C-alpha cells in the first residue's frame, strides 16, 4: 500500500478555515491593544524629545523662565517640526501665539499630531513635593500633546498635559484637568499603557462621552 504524501484539498481548506476563524477572533483584540500601547510610545517619545530640546536650549541660551514668552516661543519654533499654526497661514511660532490669557494656539506637527503650548507661571501646575523648584525649576510652559492615533474610543483621554520647567525638565502637570490626571497615572507606570488603563473608573477614562 502506498504511503499518502501531502494533504488533500479538503484538508487544506479546512485548515485555512480554522486559521481564518482564529484570526477573525484574535486580530481585533490585538489591534486594540496595539492602539492603546501606541499612546504610551508616542507620549514618552515626545516628552523625551521635548526634554532633550529644552535642555539643549537652556545650555545654549541660559534658563528660560515662565515670564519670558519670547524665549518659550523660540524654544517651540526651534525644537519642533511645525506643519501649521492655528489662526496663522505663514510665519514662525512667536510670543504672541502663546496668547495674552496664557492659552496657546494649537500647533500641528509634521506627523499630524498637535500640541498646545501655554506660557506658565502657576506654581500649582507642578507637584512641588515630587519636583522641588530648586532641583527642577519653576514651570516654564504647559504643553498639551494630542497623539494622532486612529481607532481610539471617545471615552479614552486623547490629550495629555505636562509641564516643561525652566531648567529643561518635563514632568506631569499637577492640574485637575482630566488629561493631566491621566498623564500622571501613565507617567508613574513609565507609559507602559494597556487597554485596562483606559477602562471606566480610571484617570484615563472620560465619562459621558
């Protein structure tokens, strides 16, 4: 009796069907996990780049304090690849773009994400117990970072607040805004984000959305 070599067409089709069913069940979950993990990756990379740029600016120009809006604007203009500035068609990011009331114009970066930069001199926006001023410096600016992540549900926080100090450190904002609370929670976990970080009842869940 001859030994059977290979598989019959029916066996191949059944195997492919099983693989297809398993993929259909697991892929959505894997994609969702990937999207949440992307939050932490993008945010941590941006904060690291921001801190690196801030320290380089401080070394080259000296400390920039929270009232020096020209220096803050110069830092933003030199540290980020800006695609578009809200309410402006041409020109660089300038001191006036920080807004007289402290609210900054939205800046769209080259990769499509957006930031809002505000000149900041409010001591309450930094946790002085964790980050004493003599070591980290006073808040120079408040940056809200909005990563461009497709498929995130509306109930997940999608904007993240942190403070850049006059000595070139980046630390979570201590404000009561939802995005600041979420950023502090993620910061404590080194931005190793997962879907459970955004479930109902957590700092990164937006109720009523």
